C-alpha cells in the first residue's frame, strides 16, 4: 500500500490531499514517488491528446444518455 500526501497552494490557500495506491511490489519511498508521478504525467499528456482528437471539451453532451450515445456512434464508424 502506498500513501501519497500532496500539498498545493493556490491563490494563497493551502490544500492537502491523500491518494492511495495498491501494489504487489515492495517499493522504496523514492521509487514509489517516481512511479506515482510518472502515472500522473502520462494521464495529463493523454488528456490533452484525447481532447484534440475527440474534441471532448467542445461537447455539450452532459444530459441523460447523450455522452453514451455519442460514444456508441463514434465507434460504429
């Protein structure tokens, strides 16, 4: 079990957040920190890619089943 505590200061306000990861590997603290940072780096890079390719931010499909219907239609083509 890995616990990561993050501290963020934004507009003079400090917030703390704890995230937990489960792993079957025994990690040294430095290795665990690198692995969790790498995970978020990949996630952040993919988000920008997904928005450009799928125009996710431009869709106003947030009511009822609109998002699911758009996803189904995209994968049929």
